[in-house]
């Protein structure tokens, strides 16, 4: 980029910033940087700058780069949830593309700042990840890169099995749990014991049967990190690093459709308000249509498209613009409320602050939208001796519920630790929260072997297959066995 082009871009970013503020957006201060295409793919693969190295990030980089070189996709920008936000623009973008992307970025930055699910994220995560990367690099020097990468491979197979509520909950440490357990059933020794016990000292309560953990524990990563018996300190540290980074990415996983829809809504509003030439306006509409086109694959949705269309529909209805097929408005309890008028923009900001993708779809994906967006469920079926994907259902409630269901726990099965001292041998008993979808047993067996490596004792996993309870066991020899209860 030449000096004059840089000056031109800076001038337009200031104009776009002022316009965004005039519309009511309140983004974090945003630092823009123009970088080559390969840097964008590195950032996209790693998730954040300065993250630790792992072969899967290299794989993702080449996957994105190859897709771009074959004309299948292009990343125009990347923006990170920090304060100030860090936004990266691709240097071979046209000036209009830069304006388009800058407006889109400010929508994201407002969303990061105001959505409730982002309120507990570490806004200085780039610095934190740099520290993580340095610690892991030091472990590679001490223990060998292959040993460390193999351990990372093991940990990353369970990286999605943490408790999503963890940032909101102040938990007891392992030492506090042990202190509580030792105090359980012990009489209080105070100056008032003789008053409280005038009728004689009550029978000493019988200690409850020891159970560990006392309640099913959903944070498998944390449990393994704290109680894995044979783990070394550097290994516990790596589990904590991976877990904390996944917690940082958690709100972005929860709000993908809303966040992209919100940013797309604002890039359109802001670009429409700018003084563009007819050529620029044509390029803007071409870019906008490209970003918001229905997915090229009929088996996937485009989150930009779906999020944008739902938000536009909310704005229309809350502005009081009616269409055939609109249902009456209801509150969160399903009670009918008066049709709002002229409140569309305020409603968008309210939705941006309060919802995540699950509640967003549950509340605002309507019958007419499901038809308009041509949404349906599908299944693999044999037709004329050939396996093919066919439409299964077009009923809007079942389509909506299917989408919501696929987002529960980010599409990952929910596992809980039921017993960390199973059979009093220190073995680990896990339970799959079966919701009608059976586990991929081949994949599950590979994961179970990795959990065994982290736990250091036999591991059991209870689930359901063919309407029967099954228990998979990974023994000390790494062999997987299955029992039907």
C-alpha cells in the first residue's frame, strides 16, 4: 500500500467511525493494520496472534490458503476481541473493500463490548497467549518438542469438554474440597455449645458415603488437571493453558450467527450512508451480496446470511411494518404483547446485548423466515441402491429446534465425571448425557484412550446405543471393551 493510499484509508476509517457513532454504535477503540494475505491465514488458523505452535494450526493455514488459491473462499478481515480491538485488513483489498470491511469490523467491536456473553473474557488475551506460548516453548526445551506436542495432541482431543459456566462460578480449590471433607461430621467447639446442647449432645451425624466428586462434574479438563495422579506439573500447566484459551473463545462460539449478522447489518447501513461513486456503490452491492449469499453447500448455513436476515426481520416487526404470515408479538414468557412501533433499532441493540445464538434462533426464527431462507432438515438415505442426502423435514418448528439442538454444547456431546474413585481403585467413570444422538464409537474409543493417558487409570464411559445402556472401558493396556447393561 502506498503512502497516499494509507492516508486515504485512514481518512475513510475516521469517516466510518464517526458515522458508526452517529448511528449509535459504541465499539471499543479499534486498531487497524493492513497485512499480506498469508498473515490473515496465519491469524485465522491460530485464532489469535502469538499463540503456541501446534501442527493443527499449520494444517488449518494450508486448508484456508488452498481454498483461497482455488477461488473457493477469501478472508477479507480478522478482528480480535480485545480492548482496544485489533483488526487486520488484507493489503490487496480495493479501497472500497477496505471501507466495507472497516464498517463490518466496527459492528463486531460493538458486539464484543456489549454482548453479555463477552463480559467475562480476558480483553488482554493476546498478551496472555504470548506468555502461554513462551511457557510451552520452554517445556519443549526441557522435555523435547515431540513429547510436548504429543501431550498437546492428547489434551486437544478433550479441549471442548469444559464447563461453559466456569467464568461465572467461583469454585473451591482441590485443597478446600479436602478440608470440607475432613470437617464433615465433626462437632463444633464453641463457647455456646452448652446452651445449644442443654438437652444433651445430639447424635453425631453419620458421615455421608464418600463420593468423589460429590456432584457430577462437567468440567472434564479441569478435573483431569487437578486430579490426574500421574501428571507432572508442566503437563497440568498445559491443560490449564488449553482450557483457558478455549474459555476465551467460548463467547465467539456461542454467538457466531448473531455476531456476523450484526456486523453485516451495520456494514450495509454505514456504506449506504457514505458518499460513494456509482462504481463504488456497484462494488459495495456485489461484495454485500457475496457475503450474504445462501451457503454454497445445501448442508450448511451461512451465519452471515441467517443472522442478517433474522435481524432485519426483527427490525421490521419492531418498527411496526407488517407482512402476511406475521404472528402476534410475545414476550419471553410467550405472552402476547402490543405490536411495537418505531422501536426496531432499539430492539436490535437489545438483542445484541442479551442473546446468544440458541436464544436468538429460539425467539426470532419464525415460520415465514424458515420458508424465506429455505431451511430444512436432511438425512442420509439409500435411494435406488445409492446413499444420498435427502430433505427430511420442512416444518418450521422442527427445523428451528434441530438448529438449536445442533448448537447445544457447540455440537459436542456432554460428558460428566460421575466417579473419580470408581470401584475404590482410583478409576474414572464418565457419563454421556444421552439426548437421542448416539456417540460415534470409533471416534469415542480414540478419545477414551487419550483420557486414560491423562488420568493414568482405567476409564469408563456410560452411554446409550440402540436404546440400551452401554459402558465402554479403556483398560491399562489401552484395550477398549464394551459391556451392555
